[in-house]
C-alpha cells in the first residue's frame, strides 16, 4: 500500500488542532480546515486558539497550513473529521456540524481517500449518517474510498496523556480502510493501537468509557447527598476504600459534571438505544443525579444561611469558578451556570468570578466578587481559590464557604470562624 502523503483535518478545536499539528510534525503535508476565520487568522499568526502550553509551542514551529476552502480535500489522501458533536435542547444529539462537514467533503472527495471520523458519535452514525452523505460524491465507501472511526481521547489539561501517546482504537467498514488507518496512526502516535471488529464497536468504545465515568461520578454524588445527612465524610470513605488495591476506582463528588464529554456522551447511547426499543434506565438515572448536584449545592448554601438566621432570598452569594474543571478555561456544560441560575431563581443576588473565564465573570476580581458576600460557593478547584485566605474572607463579612469541589482545607476556614461545608464532607 503506497504511503499516504497528504492529510486534511476538518475542525481545528481541542481535538483537530493537536492531530493536525502532530500529522504535520510527522512529515505529512497537512492542511487544517475550519470555518472560523478568527481561528484561522490566529493559527496563521502562530497564535494558539486553545489555551494549551504544548499546542502553543508546537504551533510556533509548525508548517501546518490552514484554510476554509473544502476544495483542499481534492488533494488529500487522508481526511480526518474532528467537528463538534454536542447535544442540543432536551439533551438530543446535534449532528448538524458533522452532516455539514460530510456534505461539503463529498463535493471534493477523490478516489482512494481514507476518511477517518474522530468526533464522538453514538454507534451507527458512521454507517447511517457519514457514509450515505459521502456516497453522494458518486464514489462508494469501501470500494472507491475508505471510512474508519478512531474516537478522540484528548483530555484537556492533562500533562501526562497527549495526542501522541494516548492509546487509540480503530474500527472500519472493511479491511483496507482498517489497515490504512492503522498504518497512519502507527506512523504518528506512540500509543498502542487496538483494532475493533467494526465501526460500531469503535463508536461504542468511546461512549462506554465516558458513560462509565459518568455513572461512577453519580454513584459518589448520591453517596455524598446521603452522607451529608448521615454526618459521614464521603471523601474520607472513598480514600479509605481506595486502599483496596483491586476492584475499586476512586471518583469524587462535586457540585456537578461539566465538559464536552462526560455529561454529553451518555445521551448519545441513550437516544440511539431508545430509538431501537431499549431504555437505558441506569444511564438516565446517573445523568439525573449528576444534573441535580448544582441544586444540591444551592440547598447546602441555603441550609448554612438558615442556620445563621438568614434567608437565601436577598442574600449576596459569590460563585467562584466558571470552567468545568480546575485550572483550564473551558466552561462548556459547566455546572457553575446551573448553580447561578438556581441561586437567582431563589432570589439571591450573585456575583461570579473565574480568572480563567474573565469575559463571562460578573466580577472583575476576586475581591470584588467576595466583597460583602454572605456565602462563597467554590464551583471549580482553581489553584487561585485553593489559596483563598480565610481571615481576609472573614474580615470581608463572609460567613460561610460551600466547597463544591472539596478542594479546600476545611480546618483553615473553621479556625477563621467561617462555616465550611463540602459536598458530602
Ligand atoms: N468530575 C467529578 N468527579 C470525578 C471526576 C470528574 O465530579 O471524580 C467532574 C469534573 O469536575 C468535571 C466533569 O466531571 O466537571 C468532567 O471531568 P473529567 O475529569 O471527566 O474531564 P473531561 O470532561 O475533560 O473528561 C476527559 C475525558 N476524556 C475524553 O473523553 C477523551 C474522560 O474520558 C477522561 O476520563 C477524563 O478527561 C479524565 O480522566 O481526566
């Protein structure tokens, strides 16, 4: 099989840009394709549109070309689709970006091209959505061009696992596509490559690994709500259970589950199975528990206020943290926004502050957010919040801190005379 030389990556987000840079660095003539002209301008100026130290460095020395013109696919041996696959209203999967990408690609697909889908989709999407749209090119998948699925596993903020060393799985419509995809990934990554028996199996792997995480988080979140009433510290219990060297994997409770993966991916499987007559009660139950954690967090804040003779209505609350996980600027599906909505619905006035998401913070500084707040809710475990000075808070009139990520040292706050309440601690 001749070495495939040229690569086009469609979608230059947190998944597409790393793989485009890697492919270019490994010697492939690589063109990144995106519809966002600002993003293309930044990349041409060697400025990273994503806040990732590694990407910033790679971009500086990269020969990656970028374009918004799908005709570049005419010269591609490999096209990697990395467009977003979010969920819309009612948590219904939104495949519009994927359909648009396939429709545009079909107009420029050349015989022999290997099309690899990296975006997360439910089982069956490659065969029932992607391939029919690409076949509109007049070429036939599996005969004139090839289709494989290699689900992305980018983990934002992870310093250990990156696009080059993360193990991957690959599924394909048929043997040639599978071999060609395996050969490509083998030439650019150091992580192991596992071949799956079909496109559907590869699609299911990603959904299952992320649903596994969601249900385990729901398990400890339910325990946290129970132990809150039982006066048992769930974090200590999880740490104790973690001393068992086998058959236990620690997850930790929090004020909610955010991000573009964990709270989203299970809905893909739920909807796909529902359409075929199976109800994933357990996945739906877990999603319900995790979606309820922002409300539980506000309940705790209300409990603390009532204990101090105050009401949530008309109280001043500071919500610290808007991104969905610590020390990154990604606020997609962040539970912080649910917490803010819930507080305002119950009549509290809210100031929000996140140094990583300043443009969406209502306060321009930590001190402005904290000033004359009755309660602080730490919704993201940013290092700036872990370093909060309890004495300063107490002097500012703060009476309580709700630690939505169980990330603070409770004793420091209690010694300063503040009421401290974690999630299940
Ligand atoms: N969370 C908890 N408790 C936990 C773990 C996470 O409440 O024990 C919350 C986080 O605060 C966050 C959300 O869940 O709001 C998601 O956190 P995450 O650590 O799962 O971060 P993600 O969304 O970046 O998930 C990615 C996923 N990677 C891919 O899909 C390629 C996921 O599969 C990884 O397991 C995860 O990173 C990881 O392990 O860091």
